[in-house]
């Protein structure tokens, strides 16, 4: 089966610019996650969707980050405006059930200059 | 709040020797425990999980992990390490809330 797809793989922007990441989960997976992984740290959950509804966005910096999952399939994560500290790898994952095994995409490495 | 501790930033082992990567956790209620591996420029790959049942869990690539409730530990083990096992390993826990990851342990297997 096809895995979780993410694009772009790499992105370099200047601070205060905007950026968007795209994720297409494994077909049929109802739950979709966005994680931020800063160098030297473990992934941190930003937002979790169940179908097209938000389950948990408690760690999403809502003043600059937004995410949507229209139609309950693919998802976009946006940062506007970006800050230097947003430099990280953004990982998307999906699972068939909440808290079951999560399958991760390759990630998008964001560098903010 | 749930948390995971991986006390070793790096573990060094010679090829052919057994390896252990340590993980302890804190969670309310029964834990769901996971190990993931991350290779350079790749996403996380699932290795194994403990939900319930036998305390010794077998996973991918010959890895296994032992759940110890009294010590709140879930150490990752492999009887004979390979150079190709060199990677970053993450332990994660959920108590039916969001999955919380440890900071990771880098495993270096020398030829």
C-alpha cells in the first residue's frame, strides 16, 4: 500500500514569509497528525484530526499556525508569518484508529532564515 | 500528564553484540507504548508496540522490547546488533491521549 505522502520535502524561506505543507495520508486512515520535530528533540504533536474534525490542537501556536483537512482526506499546514524558531522538520502521520500505530511520511524540512 | 524519558543520548555497541536502548514512562492508567526508528532524512518507522498481553513484544528487524510495569520501563533490545541498525530511536507513550515521544537515543553500531 502507498505510504503517507508529503510535499515539499525541503523549504527555505525568510522570516515573516508564509509557507504551506501538504500531506496525503494512507487511504482509509481516519486520523491524521501533524508533528514538529526540532533538531535534537522528539516529535511534538501540533494537531490531530479525526476525519475532518480537530481532536487536539492544544500545542498549535494558533497565532501563526493553521491547519485544515477538508473532506477528511489530505491536509495542509500553514505558517504565517514564519519565525526563526519554526525551523524544524514537519512530519505528517496517519492511523486507522486513534492511538493505534501511526504511519509517518518523510517529512518537510523547513529552514527559516 | 504523560511523559517518556530516554536517559541515554547515544548508545555505542559493536556489531554482533546485544544492544539495549532504555525507556521509562509516566502515564495515568494503562500505557500504550511504542518504539519508532528514524534514519537520516526519513520519517519515523514503526518497530513495535505494547498494548496488553505478553510483556515481551517482538517487532520488526529482530527487535524486541520488554514491558516492566513495576519499573515503568519499556527497553528496546536486540540479541545481535547490525551496522545497519545505526539510527535514531524514539520511545513513545499514550494513555489514550496524544502520543508523547522521548527525546531519542542515537544508536551507533561499529563494525
